[in-house]
C-alpha cells in the first residue's frame, strides 16, 4: 500500500524555512512581525495585534501562504537591463512562476503604440500619459478593475475617481469568485457576507466545508477544524475530490501531530459528481425532514417560503437525488443525522460552489439547510464564505463595484457637491465582453492578473488586445502584463506592497473584521502607493476645484469619507488614532434579525439544473504551491503531480480509456484543447476530472451565471482521449 499523504507536516515546515532563508532572517522577521495585515487569504491576521496574531489573540497565526506572499514582495528590483535586452515576445515565453520571480518592479514601463518592447519612463511623463489618454476617452468606453490586494483607502479613491470621471464601469475580482455568495445570501438572509466571527468557530460542534480546499488555500482555517474534532465535534467535507490535506493534516503548531503523522480532519467525506451539489443538498434536506430534525419554531417565527420549499423536497425522489449526485442514500442520511443532533453548526464554502452557472442557487440551498435547523442568527453557528484575497471583501464594501446602493450614491453626491452617472455599470465579464466587441478604449487595472483570471484564454487575449490603452498598477510582473497587449499603448506603474505604504491602511477579513496596517517598511526607491498615484491622476484629470485630490489622497481623509458614507464603517474615521480594530456593524448575526423587508429569512426553491451531456465534467483547481493566479511551485505536494500541465482522473475512467498513470492524454472542450497532458489517478467520482487553473482556462467558457455574472470555471464539459505515442 502507498503511504497516506498528509497535509501540512514536515514538508511544509521545510518549505517555509527554506523560503525564509531565501528572504533573509532579518527581513523575514521584520515583515512577518510588523503591525500589518497578512497579504494572503481573507481569513486575516496581523494588524495592530501584531503580524502573527489574529483577532482572538491566537499566536502564531501564520502559514506558508503568508511566507509565500512575503517572499514575492521581499525581492530585489528587476534589473533595468532586462527591458533593454528583451522584447515583449521573449517575456511571453516565461512561465507564471518565472515572471513572478523576476523581482520587484521599480520603474514605470511604457509600451508605445505598435512597439515590441517596454521602455523605462519617469513618473512625471507616465502620469501625463495616463491623464492624456483618459481625457481623450469617452468615459462610457472605459472600465476600472481592482483586485483584492488593494487597501480600502485606495479602493475608495479608485471608484470615486472613476465615477467623477463619468463611468460606473467599476468592478473587482469578486465577480470571478464570490459574487454568487453575495447574491445568494442577499436573497435569503439579507446580507452578503459571513454571519459568524472567528470566535464562533471555537464554540461550534459541527463544521461543513463545501467546495473548498482550505488545506492549500486557507491553511489556518484547518486549525479550527482540528480544534472542532479535538473537542468531540464533527467536520463534514463535501467535495468531489478526496483532498489529502482535508483527510489528515499535521499542524506545524502541534509537536504531537508532527511526530504522529497528523490528525484526522474530516469525520465524514461526501464526494458528489462535479456540478451536482444541489442534488446532494436536496438529499440532506430530505433526510432532515424524514427524520423530524427541523427547528419548527424557528422556521415559523423567522422565515418565509418554507411550504413551497418543503413541497419541492418531498417531490424529489431519492433515486433522482442519488443518481444525480452519485452519493449513496445511506451516506447522506448519516451526515444529516449528525447535523440533526448538532448544537451549533457552521457552513463554510468556497468557489467550488460559486463557479457554476447555478452558483447563486448553490448558495441559496446552503442557506436553506442552515435555516432548517435555525443555525443562522445565533452565536457559534452560521454561514461562512471562505473568501480568497486578503481585502477582496473590503474593496467591495467601500464601493469598487458597478452598482452602488442609491443611498450611498446620494450621500456621495451631497458630501462632495457632485453629480454622478446614473448609467448601469459593467461587471468584470461584461467589461471584457465590451472590449472584445471593440467598445472599450481605456482600462485601468489595479493589481491582479486579469488575463490569467478570465475564462477562455484565447478569447481573453483577444478582448484585452482590443483595448487601445491599458494602465496596470502592480508590485511584480505577471503574464497579464505581457499577454493581451496588442498594438495599443500600455503603461505599468510600480506600487508599494501593503507593509511599504507611506501611511497606515485598512483591510477587511472574511469575518467582517477591519484591521489597521502600519506600513512603513522601505525596500525600493521608486515605488509609490496606489492612493498617491490615483490622487495625482485625479488631480490632473478632474482638477482640484471640487475635491482637492492632493489633500484627499491622504488616507486619514479617505477613511473619514468612508466612515461618513458606508453604513457600518463609522469606526473607521479615527482608527489610526484609536488603534481600535472592529467588526463592521450589522453583519455578524447573533440574533435572528434579518435585513429583509419583513425581518424574516427566506427559503428559495429551485429545480435541479439541466445535466450537461458530456463524457466528462472538468473543474479547474489551484495547487498547494499557488495563491490565486500566482504560481510558487510547479509540483503539487499534496496531490503528487509533477507538472501543472496535467489532469486528475478516476482510476476506473483511466482504465476504461486505456490510459496508464502518468501517460499522456488530450482534453478538448468547445473552446480549446490541452494536448499532451499528464494523467494522474485521484480520488474522484467517475466522470469528474480536475485540471490546474489558469492553464485549464483554455477549456473554459465565457458563459456566466445569469444572476452573479460569474463564469463556470468548475463545471466544464470536456472530451478526453489517450494521446498517440510519438512515432519511433
């Protein structure tokens, strides 16, 4: 028998130590212990409690993702000679990992129209180019996009500048991740974010983890799962893939776990077919109903729509449920029985739920399962979307989105004495679709890798190439800065990392917790904060008559504006003085007071989606050595793959197709082909396969969930064939 793969453990410790040695002991210690928020996942740590402490005082709250993020920022500058000697075409030959490890960008780069290379540029000329290009652009033919790495302060200034310029085409990366969560929670409980705080996880006796792989993507969340198991609770994993790090994990914080080969994470593991989660959820609901495990008093007092929901579940047969999801009835009933006995349950989920054409329906059904037993609106129980980047939730809170509530728009107009556009803004995919149709002349892209993040790589390249002017703001170069450029003008401006900011900034975690980051570390001599860059552009573009952007670029002024305009953020006004971090008001639900017209939560009923007719359904995935589109390692420690140009398959499917382990295959979808991928057997249901993102975006489609506008990265119909052996 092969040795069981364990998540965490000595390999991750050694990896972290090696990375720290590469950074340098003094530099790494300074970066990790400074009063700055963690740069990786939105679980959050750091801030005023110290760089390795979370909001409930746990230490050390650090993981290899934190170290990886620091390793990217603590790099020397890219040598200027690189851009003198190499064309853009040559830079395109680099892998994502090679691009990220070139070093930090420390000089503005410019590609003139029709040019084949970047040239170095001084800041004054760079800012003038941006101003001239935006002045020459009809605002309706522009879009402004931000990743989740930016601060609340920079994000607020970003969206304000865009709207004063004349467009609501303001969007962020959540439309490629958790927008379905916001829609699904908004329609059921009246809020789009987590209903629990971190402390609630210490009191729960059952945690569901659905469509997520926190062992790789949110490692510190695994500690909460292990603690739940240690106190006698249950952890139920719902995931098509049997992820080793979710089965067993050796926490580096526990010497005993390290010596004994780790501890069990999942008490139960359900593996539905890819895209058939709704069927499984209906099965859990049916089992709860048949066992009499409902909280009837809660349903009667605090919800609407249950009768219609109940009729739908009763009309759905067990045969339909099990045939669709591929999970045995007995397994479903066992998990439902555990849930029926639980005192406090938390439902956590990731993009395995949102990256579907019915992603909103998935989230609405998760909410329904919680409402059935009154597990929303009380301490130690509730709903927890596992969000990705460290401030992706924050940039949405402060307005980096195409549609703002009318009350906030009115407040902005009154506060600044301005009139803002009332046209409907474009979301991320709509912005790119407009670009593909030749309707976008300028794009301002703050952080991220929009090229790699967009489905259908060929289509994404074409869309970006058709934009006449693109401004990127970034700390390092990635493939999105050298692909999709076309013949148009491109400007890339180097920005400070979070812990290098000239003034304190704030970030918001997935638990609605706002932290203050001091910044202040000096590494490079020619980088500028995003807010400094944006205030300079706004001053030139819009003038300083209505708003003095030279003054308004100061973070304390931006925070006062946010506190005045955004409900729940009032404490932000003096956070730099009080040093008091806080939970945003009216989001954590410890009582059943729902932000709905009648104060009651709502059951939403849906039929099962139409099944895709295909040989296989593919889901994209991230590796252990990866954060979003950033690649740190080519190998995947947990899954045992040696190359990212690979797929994972059920062993019986491989046998049926005559494909041996580590043999080559071709994968085809209506949008593209991955030829010569290496095939690895993995714990998956028959008919389901996995491939790495962003490489597998070649296969994905630009169709979106009609409600959230999120692409179906994790439900791609494909055909797999054994690759022909090369001629000898």
